[in-house]
């Protein structure tokens, strides 16, 4: 499953964008979004998702259950 950013909670601090190893996070329409096609949940890079680790607002970066779990190639 990819992560998603809850737009109504995003403070636009941009902390997550620089930490994403897959360049899956970008600013769009005044908030940050995660491209589910690029999100690997940081598997193979880190033990925990970096967007979650650096976000200053709890429960803003959450699992998007509408996508299947990432499977490394």
C-alpha cells in the first residue's frame, strides 16, 4: 500500500518532500501529495516510512488502503 497525505491536516512544511527516497512527494494545489505509483513505503531504503517519521502532525501521512502493498522486484 502506498502512503497518502491527509490534505486537511498538512501544514505545508515540506519536511516530507526532501526525505522521500523515491521522489514520490510533491506540492500540488497548496498541499503536498504522494504519487502512489512511486511510493514504495520506503521498503529497501529505511525501516520506517520517512514521510511518517518527519511529519510534525500525527496521522497526516497514512497508509492508502486503496492500493496493494508494495512488492520489491
